[in-house]
């Protein structure tokens, strides 16, 4: 929707200057008049459109949610609370977004409606939970739950990423060192060996052959790698390729187990938070599917939604999907029967979050020796191949 900047007078003759997204100028004027404002001018602007493209970290959303929850719980009106946050937030883009939320609410929009104008910052889960909080009159509690949910989700993702940082860094350094040796150091030694004459060891001859091939074919190799990476990125964006990739990742021996535990923990935490906040189960499952981060999980959850519409419960179609372990489906089934689904989902998420910690530690301890062996074989082999002929230099001289 287009954005408009307007100037108006309220019943106390105070001047109000703000911006608002609206269908068109006539609709905005009609809305302002219904609020008892005297419209002076309305001009279209792109300010909010730019603000809605801002990138905001999860930590910033957590702070925003907690601060807003505290002020709402203290009885401060929503517009005044957002006004305070506008003054406190340091990042210009996020401050502009919060200012637009305040302006939208000031002209009659609800908080959830104002949040929905910025989908790149506030997810469907965020908007639906706020809408549920507005309907039940527990907005402060919902915002607090959102902050906790975002913190735990961020911590879960961070644990997984941190387990791959060390091996990725070591392998990258090994690749860089190998490239320098192949393209710079080996040609220099080759000149020395050619001057000295004599027959070189087989391993050194093989290394020199690899170096010569790499130097001659470097443009083709790098061009091919770039093209392959570009083509792969385009293929992965398709629905079928993404599903196949996620299936393959879940079947991997060690990494697949970790990814499955992460997906189940995220599924349980998200669905638990939405159900507890009063979001209807079908909407909650739809949001959970979209935020699962795995197409296999998303397909299974969407199938559950279809079955629920036909009268089934949650546990049975989840069990038939083959994605979720029996313990998860049985606990969900017990939660449905006892009316404590949210409680069971919370227990499942806590259990699998602990399992993720254990899996990350195991993966790290497994990767370290593999990386060390890799470095020893690749880099050590290259260095040995270059310096082995030096041991026979005196004989060659």
C-alpha cells in the first residue's frame, strides 16, 4: 500500500504531523475525519516503504518486545509506549519502523495490523500472537512470551551454527594455504629442481603436474565452480529440489540426526507458544509449518492440517508422516487427550533442546580429529613432496 504524510488538527487545535499506509488518499482522509481530525494536507511519501525493508536482529526484537510488554503492563498507553521506544532505539531503520507503528495506531489501526505492514521484520508468528493478545486482553503477557520464544529460538540456531564454525574456518584456511602452495610456491621449487637436474621423487612429480594443470586451467576451473554454484542455487530454490535436499540432509549419519532434533525442537516450541497464546490450532499449524525451516517438516505439518479439517487429531497424522519419533507423537496424543497439549509440546521442546546440546558436543568432538587428519594429509603431503628433493640436493650438486 502507498504511504502518506499528513498534517491535521485535533479537537484541541494541536497540529499532528505523521505518516500512514493506506489504500488511497481519499480513504486516509475519511479515516482521519472519523477520528475527529481536521485534515490540512496529505502527500504521498516513500519513507515507510524504505523503513519496512530494514533488517533487524533477533536481539533487537527481543528488547523491543520486553520493553513494550513492561510499559503495557504498567498501564502506559500503547502510543505513548511506542513513542518512548522511538526515542530509545538507536538504529535509524528500526526507529523509523517503530515510528510508523505509532503513527498507524494513532490513526486507528491495531498493533497487529500495524505490524503486518512490515513482514520482513515481524513474522507471521509475531503478528498472530499479538492479534491473539489483543483479542484476549493479555498483550503484555503475549509480548513477554514472544521475547522468550525469540531468545530460545536464536540460542538453538546459534548452537548449531557454532558447531560448524571451527571446522569451516580450519578447512577454509587449509584451502587457502593449499592454493598458495600450488600456485606460488610449487612453481618456484620447480625452477630450482629443473636447474639442479636429476630425477625427482614420484610424489614431487605428481605435485608439479597438479600445479601445472591448476595454473593452466585456473580460469576454466574457477568459472566452472562459479557456474556450478550459481546453477545449484537456482535449482535449490525450486520446491521439489528443496524437499529432496532436506530429505537427504535428514538421512545423513551424524548431521542428519542433529538437524532432525533441531527441527523437532523448533516445531514443538513454535506450536506450544502459539497454542498457549490462544491462536486457533489450524492457524497455529500453518504458521509452524512455514517457520519450520525444513520442507519435509513443513509438508508433514501441512498434511496434519488437512487431516484435522477432516476430523482427525494431531498425533495420528504426525505418526503416519514418519518424520516424528514415536515418543513425540505419543506425548502429543496424551496432551490432546488430557487437554494439556501446550504443556506436552513444551516438554518435548525442552527435551530436544537438551538433545541438541549433546549432539552438538558429539559432532564437535567427531569433527576435530577428521579436520586434523585432513590437514595432515593435504597440507603435510604437499610440504613433504616439496622438501623431499631438498634432502638429496647435495647428491644432485
